[in-house]
C-alpha cells in the first residue's frame, strides 16, 4: 500500500495503456498487431496544426457559422438563357419573340442525335429576344 504523500493516481489513457503494455511485456506476451507496413502520410508536414487552431490563427473562425436558410421573394425582371451550356451542341430554340412562357416551361430542345441540354425558363414571362446564343425572357 502506498503512503498518502507519495501515492500518485494517474488515470490518463496513455499512462494506463503504457502500464498494461509493460505488464504484458513482463509476462512475455507480444503485441500481435504490430503494423510495420504503415507509411508516413505525404502531407504530414502540412498537417501539424489542428484545423480549429489554424482557423483561429487565420482569423476565419468567426466566419465558421451555420446560418439558417430563410426564404425570400425576389422579383426577377428578366433572365438570359444561354443556348450553349457545356461542351455539347447548343440547344435549338422552340420559342419565338412574343411567346408567353410559364416558369419551368421548355424553351429550347437538344438537337437531334447530339449531346446537349434542354433549357427551361426559370420565370414566367414573355420571350423578348431569341438569338443564336441566348433567349431573353422578361417577366
């Protein structure tokens, strides 16, 4: 039994595991889980600072906030829908100036036998302009 002034209780996990390892080694029991095939991560030199500490050092921690989403109504007076959306073929307009379109209505189709994107109006309004590169819809 230890005397009160010389007995130190250390309940940290590291100390406990080291004590258990030492006792097992004294008994001749070896660790079957030696992982000698592990390699050092190539980004080790860049990962020496924890992310939360790095955010504080860069003073960007004040921007790390979960902002609640809120719905709002916004009047969009016009949209310009580009017929070429990616590397594929440009869409072919199926509307003409003066046509009324609903929100979500198709305004351009994919060319026959080609890779492309079908376009839909994002607002309800009237087609004001159709060119080779875009369709303009005004509400």
